[in-house]
C-alpha cells in the first residue's frame, strides 16, 4: 500500500556532468543544472517477503549512521533474510 509521505529533493549537477561547454537551448555553456523533485507517494517494500517492512529492519543511528542488523547471525541482513523472523 502507499503511505502519504511527502518530501522535496534538489539535485545539483555541475557543468562538468551536465552540458559542460555546450550550449543547449537557452542553457549557456558551463552552467550547472538544478532539478527540484517533489515526492508525493512512497511505496514501502518488504524485500525479503517476511512480513516485516524493510524500513523497519534497518536501524538509523546517531550522525546519520545506518546499520543493517543480522538478528539471527547468518551473515544476511534482516531486510534481505527471508528466514527472519521465522518464515
């Protein structure tokens, strides 16, 4: 099912990965490109089909540190492990 999440993202592409020294329409040479993206819907996934959403099988720690727990010690992170929590 879809959740009612909303977000906005901005992508900045420097000229070196955009059009560089080429003129493209009304975009002058050596211009950075800026994209604004609105997220209106997000679909949560259960990648390992164990009945637990993958977002709930990932831990978000201090300072943006993301860890992927392996609760049963089989060297497969929980979000990919179809044997956890008991399937």
